[in-house]
């Protein structure tokens, strides 16, 4: 092969890897890919409004309704997680690893908190006999280090 025809292997995105695991039943439109890309590059657990602001720079004609539809589809397909903190707006997270969320009650920041050791929720809490845990939605509330230092 000559240098002009040599192909450089492309690295699969996180979304492409997730789609490969889930199968081909997940239809990915350009807007859904944009919304996922915003979430995958975010660690602040944005709301739909935050996502709209970030996607608009790349897709100026996208509407809030389209963002909500994309989020619903991505959540239902298991590609992202919806994070609900009490009565606040839903936030979204592309981190599918087992974790909980820390919510600063002073500034509103939400961050991921991963277990420091192997963790089995069914052994940590006294759940009814025979219970099988399918997912874990836990939020820890308090004050972040930045707010505590003020």
C-alpha cells in the first residue's frame, strides 16, 4: 500500500462503543449525537436548558423540544442517565459506571462520587429478602469544598 492509500485506524467514540454493546436498535440522529457529545464532555450534570445552550453553537436551529426528545431517547436506550435531585430540574449524566451524586446545597453543583471499594447495595442496605437491585439512584447532599472554604 502506498502512503497515500494507507488508512489510519479511527478510534471509536464512547457513544459508538455503547451502541456496539446495545445493538443496532438504537437510531442515532445528528441531534442525538450532538446532545450525547455535549454530555460526554460534561462533568457538571447539565439540565436540558444547559444542553440546549451548548448544542446551539453547533446546531443553531435546534429547539428545546428536540433536546428533550433526544434526552428521552438516549435515556430510554440506556446511553445516558437522568439525575433527579428532589424537586429541581432533571440533570443528565453520561457516566454509566456505578456511582452516586454529590449535590452542594450552597452553589448547586452536582458531581460524581464513586465507591472507594467494591460495593454491593443489596449487602449494604437491609432490603427485603429476595430483592434484586437493578440500579442505584442515591444523592448525597452537603457543602462542596469551595463553598465550605468561604
